[in-house]
C-alpha cells in the first residue's frame, strides 16, 4: 500500500481501549514504530504504539471498509 489519507469519519472510529482488533497501518509506519517507538495511525484514525502481533485478531471494521474502498478504486 502506498500513502493514504485519513478519510474516516471520527464518529465511526473504534473505541481506543479496544486492543482486541487489528488495524490497517502503512508498512513504513509499522517499521518506524518498531525501531523508534513512535505511535502509528490506522486508517480508522486510531493512534497508538503497536506492541503485539495482530495475527489472529479480527480486523477493525472501519479500517476494513476504508481498505475495501481503496482496493475497489484501484481495480477500476
């Protein structure tokens, strides 16, 4: 994935305290967070410092909807 813009409506963001879901984040941001310990911002707008592997977690529905829209635009 290349660069993204924050397009999510803030009212649709998942609760900040819900760490049981995986979010879509730019790969470069994940690498930087792992090296420098800086926060990342997901497509849905959630900002946090990742500290665990998201494999096996359900995907954030807001992130998924945004990613689906991005993929659909690229397919046309």
